[in-house]
C-alpha cells in the first residue's frame, strides 16, 4: 500500500500517466495530476475526484518545457498535500514534425522536472526522500528505425537517469532515480501505420499491466540507478550496461 504517500505524475490527463494515477490512488496514495492539455486534465480530475474524494486528488496544469510551470507544479503539490514522495516524469510525445520539441519535451522536460522535484524531496532540504521514475522507452535502448529523434530523446532519459543516480547530489539524498523502458503500450501514441510491423512482432502491453510494474518499482527500496524493461511478456531490471570500472586502467599489461 502507498497510504500516506504523495505522487506527482506529469502527462496524466490520459494514457499511461492516467492509468498509473488510478493505480496509485487504488493503493492509498494522494495524487497530483498534471498535463499541458487543460480540458483533458480537468476531465480526469473530475472523474477521479468523484471516485477517490477531493482530499486525495489535486490537479495542476503544467507544460514540462516551462520552468515556471514546473516550479509551480511541485510547490503547489507540497502546499496542498504537505510533501512529495513519488514523481513519475511520464509526459512525452511520439513522432512529431517539430523534432526540436520532441527533445524539449521528452528529454529536457524530464531533466528539468527531476532537478526541481529533487529540491522538494531530498532529505537535506527536509524532504521525505522517495523515488523519481523517468519514462524512457525500449526505443531508448536499441537501434530502431521508427524515429531517430524519439529514440535519441529516450536514450537521453536512460543516460541521464542512470548517471544522475550515481551523482553526489543524489546518492545521499534518500531519493531513488529509476528509468522505465516499455515496448509498445495500448495508448493513442501507437496509432501509426509505421508501427504496425513492429507491433505484430513485439505485441502490446496493457496500460494496467504497466501500472502494476510501476507500482512494483515504487515499492522496491533498493532500485536506485536501475532501468526497468517491460515487454508484453515479461519485465526485468536490465543489468548488463557497461560500467566505467570495466575500462579502469590496469597495472597488468595485456
Ligand atoms: N505508448 C507507448 O507505446 C509507449 C509510450 N512511452 C512513453 O510513455 C509516456 C506516456 O505516453 P502515452 O501515455 O503512451 O501517450 P499519451 O499521448 O496518451 O499521453 C501523453 C500525455 O503527455 C501529455 N504531454 C505532452 N506534452 C506535454 C508537455 N509538454 N507537458 C506536459 N504534458 C505533456 C499529453 O497531453 C498526454 O496527456 C511518453 O513519455 C511516451 O513516450 C514509452 C514507451 C511506449
Ligand atoms: C516512435 C514512437 C514510438 C512510441 C512508442 C514507443 O516508445 C514504443 C517503442 C517500443 C519498441 C521499439 C522497438 C524497436 C525495435 C526494433 O529496432 C527491432 O529491434 C525489432 C525487431 C523485430 C523483429 O524484426 O523481429
């Protein structure tokens, strides 16, 4: 159970973010919903307020590319619920004609939200500690012909999260940093003819199943710096990334 915990989820007006919000609420957390599309956010807020009670759900519109709005999101959540224990940096876009905005939203947005959330969560600032989950994708781990900019933004999220987890600002902060890399999930993001070939080969993850994995990540207190891969059949922490120690210079001659 997540009783007493407070979660913020970016891009939670629909899709994976909305389903994860519902799973957190079902497990006793209080949730601050957030999205750049205000009417979508409002509709989800009204739905959850009826179901879970106004004392458990809050909404703050936020475009993750706007520093002031992100600051207002985290400050507003603390003002409402008293603290932040869980941040799911989920907001993102798929294939998009404006490639620079894909990097701005998917990669820079995640970095910005992580830095600002940490200020409210780290124990040295009297925060409770907790977990920041950064949404990447399986397309952030493999070479994929789907869309090089999308893939690049997601590789960036994996690299940032796994590296930041080891940074001095994080290791003693009480906050875990974890990356999430699902294959295709049943949202409107995958309504694209170019993806059909891959979807037939790889399958599709149900949002509810992915949300259960996210819940498992929140409950695991030993996962700082890990990268969760989720497929239609299984999920696991990927542990075969090269480590810097692998290339430490040895005194032995080869
Ligand atoms: N659906 C899939 O197959 C997969 C999705 N992902 C990632 O999961 C995340 C969620 O995607 P879905 O739920 O599938 O898509 P979705 O399109 O249903 O939901 C994304 C949400 O993010 C919001 N958003 C977009 N730009 C934003 C911004 N600048 N600021 C705040 N919110 C913004 C949208 O309004 C939307 O409500 C994305 O980061 C996506 O890249 C990762 C792997 C697979
Ligand atoms: C571009 C927008 C995509 C949005 C949704 C995702 O993030 C889903 C990405 C998931 C998986 C991508 C996998 C790509 C794999 C291919 O490069 C290839 O490795 C698969 C080969 C399959 C085969 O031929 O057997």
